[in-house]
C-alpha cells in the first residue's frame, strides 16, 4: 500500500485477502457517480508486469462498493476511455504520486 486514499483490501480469486492500489480512475460517460477504476494487487503476470484488474465504484445502501469487472467487452471500453487525453493526464499524476 502506497497511499491510504488509493488503497483497499479485497479477497482475491485464491481466497486470500490482499491490499490493492488504484492505478487509474476513468470517468464513466453513462454514470458520473459510478466511475471505472484500474487497480493492482502487485501480483506479477507472465511478463513480470503488475497484473491490472478492472472495476466500477457503485453505491449500494449509500456506501461505495467495488464491482470487479471480468467482461472483456467492458474492459476494452474502459481501456478506450482511458486513452482520453485528460484522463491520461490525471492518471499520470496518480502514477507519479504512487512512485
């Protein structure tokens, strides 16, 4: 965990509780109140890069919750949205703060 404001704990696919950090916040054009996020639990993929996971912040009973996204079509949409110049700039600032 680098920064408390960007960190959260989840139970991963192996059933282990892990701390994750948000690496990008992507505005959702369909719902301003429910942005998409990219996050990592710092596990490495086959190329020794941090694995990226995708989610959406939703409100449930007035509490923010993370809905993990596995659907490839939605992930492609998130990646396309993340290429927007303003979104790229903001997320570069987030990355700089994580370093």
